[in-house]
């Protein structure tokens, strides 16, 4: 029985699907730079969500979007489009920037052994549907036009503040000073932006006889409608999405269809690095390539992420990553042990599954694994559940290595320690060590 913490009700609830196929939508990256390790945590946790749903026998259809237009530098309606910013920084076209960072994202995604989404939706492939949605919202009386674009009138949606428990009166009062544009309410947001004469914005589409582009939130409401059909079962994102992005997606979907967008909402927390926010000015933005340069694989990072709960605040340090890497090696060597003697499981694997079913408590599941006796079949389940590639990365050794190990044992038995040491060095070159125990030598991987 899978239980999940639902942001919409602020309760941990038993998951009950709406239909035979569980529909899931995940807000994806804005593809204007490499994903940093903070961005990637969400995809790792939501991969665990998909795997645990499958483990519970559910069929899943999952959509992930790529924001290649319309996400401004701030979450509001001011500032530059992130893609335009990336293009200016790199002296490329916005389309080249989007293509390049979509490829980079997919590479990172695959290297983390994450289950591929059923649909990878690029925002600019849905402009026609965006325009239809804007028309529909206008028809239903939820929008108004300003010189800047088409705005959503949040006062028209009675439940606007509900999802994020927003203090709209406070927001209105706080915004009054700079609230000089044509917006009716401080919380109103653009569903479509007009491009002013002379404004540089390469991605542009004609609507109402003027060039423009969609507001950031619209793509998600529209892609969900086009690819899944709402209400969906589960919508996921980062906690920063709650007050603006997801609140606005819900409002748009209501205005378009009169329907609820999603039954369950899951949000993961932010990670810190050395106790600080991840930011350019602090120079602490790391990508998977940065970690690789320091000798850590994507699987080491995934191990680090899953060693904590998705709702907890996590503090990343290279020391803790070292710990995650060592834990992974220790687990792999327990698999190696299974090749050398029969290891009987003590049924702890059920407790691992229980922990994951309890609101994806991977931290607890990992603690159970540390103290459990797991058979090779149990390890296969661990891999299926967490996608850590433990078995694939721990092949059994071949006959030539086995001979070297036997020879070393014979040399030791004959007290020929010089030869035994030489053979040990030879094995070490091949990444293998032999640990001497009361029952004889046990080979292990060194890294
Ligand atoms: P950005 O492209 O910077 O807007 O980031 C995309 C998404 O990544 C954000 O909306 C967050 O949900 C997520 N994110 C950014 N920073 C972190 C972090 N430090 N920890 C976890 N998630 C993050
Ligand atoms: Zn979204």
C-alpha cells in the first residue's frame, strides 16, 4: 500500500489511482544551461515514485516537459526570457541553445539510470494549443488584455489562494508601491506576452495580429491537457513551484476546462551545498561533469540523493558524497559475496519495500539495506526499485582472475609471502582485492 504526501491536502494519504493507468506529469527543466545537481534531485526522486508505483502493480503514463520558451528570469512577468539570456551569453540562436541543452539534459538523465518518460514534450511544439487555451480562457471570462499581454484575472477564480494558502491581501498591499501597470490584482499573471516594437525576442508567434509568446505556466496546463487529459493522478515539482507556477497551472486549467488539474501533488525540497543556497555568486553550482572530474559517478550522486528523504532539507558536501560512494561500493561487494557463497535473505527486503511505500522513505529503506541479509534476488529488487545499477556494475569475475586468487591462496598456504604479495598487487591492478577471513579469502571490488 503506497502512501504519499499530498501538497493539495497537506496530508500523507493512501494512493488511489483515478483509472487503470496512473497519469503523471513532471515539470521539467528550462533548457538554457546545464542542469546543476540541485535541479537533478527532483528527477531522481520522481524516478523512485515511478518505480514504486510499478512495484505496486500500477501501470504508469508519464509526461515530462522541456521549457524552451517563456520562462522569465524571475517567476513573475518581468525580466528577460531565460532562453534569450542563454542565447546572448553564448552567441547562439535561441533554437541552438534549446537543442544543445535538451541534449545535455537527456544525457544527464540517462546517466542517472532514470526511467524514460512516455512523452518528452517540448513547450514550443504546443504553441497552437497554447493559443487555443488562451482563447478558451478569454471566452470563459478569466482574462483581460493589457499593453503587455493577456493576463489571468485571479479574482475570477475563487480558489486561487487555496493550493498554496496564499495571503492575497498581503500580496496586494506589498505590491502596491510598484503596482503601476495595468494589472487588476497583484497576483494576476501573463498567459500570453506581447513583444513590444524593438524588443528582442527571437521566438515569436502571431496572435491577435501581434507577435508574442506564451507565459511560462501555460505550457504545463496545455501539455497535460493534450498528452494526458486532466485531472491527472500525480503532478510533481520542486517546492518553489507551489506559490506561483503550480498555483497558476491550476488556475489556468480551471479556466480552460472547469476541471481540477491533479489529484495528488508531490514537491521535493531544495538541497543546500556546504550549508548555503546554490547560486552563481557563491560559485557552488556543480554539474554531473564537475562531480565526474572529482571522481564521482552519476550513481554515486544518485546514492547520495536517495540517502535522504525528498521532503527533507539536504546539505550536500563532498564528504557526504564520499560516504555515499563508499556505501555503494559496500553494497556492490555484498553482491560479490553472493557470487561466492549462498547468501540467504532474511526477509528484510519486505521492510525496504515498506519504507518506500511510506511516502518514498528512501532514507529509511537504505538504513534497512545496510543492516539486512539480502540474497542475489533481493539485490535485483533493490536495483529495480532504486535504479542504482548495482548488479550491472558488479559483474562476477572471470576464470583468469579466479586462478590468480587461487594461486595467491596457495602461495600464502605455502608461506611464500613474496609471491602472495606480488599476486595481490596484480589483482589490485585489476581492481580486485582479497579479504582474508576465518573461512578463507573473499574477493571484493576496490572501486
Ligand atoms: P531553474 O532552472 O534554476 O529555475 O531550476 C529549475 C528547477 O530546479 C527549480 O524550479 C527547482 O524546482 C529546482 N531546483 C533549483 N535549485 C534547486 C536546489 N538547490 N535543490 C533542489 N531543487 C532545485
Ligand atoms: Zn509546470
